[in-house]
């Protein structure tokens, strides 16, 4: 069983304070039951994150599960049937923050 996470972030010099990143989350196939007869095929998820910071103000947009992949985060084995906990569908997160540090000087 293998779990990996890879992220690349780009911060262009011509647009100070901007960042954009792409992330790949990978979970390999694994056995579900004690007898190793049932296999969950695993999954790949792709996320994109972008943000901009200017004079203490930060704005960001994250798109998680960009391809809207259907997957299970965990699977419980039972003699009456397996129970799957679904992962989140494509999700958009928008945020704004203001950083006050150093403003009282």
C-alpha cells in the first residue's frame, strides 16, 4: 500500500505576491479484507490552489478534487458487505484574510 502527495508551486517574479500550485494525491490499490481476496483500486486526486497577497491582505481560491473523482476515503470490511465512506466531490474554497502584524509600530 502506497500513499504519496506531490505539489508544485509557482510564484512569478513579474507578479509579486501571487502564487499558484498544483497538487497530486495518490493512494495505491490495497486489500480490503483479512483474507486478501478483495481489492480497492485506489485513486488519484488533483487539487489547484491560487492566492495573492498585497499589503497584509490575502485572497485565495482552492479547487479540491478538480476532476470530481468518485472515491472512498476508507472502507470497512464486514461479513454482510463492505461499507464505503465517500470522499468529497469537487470543492471550491474562497478565502480572504488580513494580517495585522507590524501595524502598530
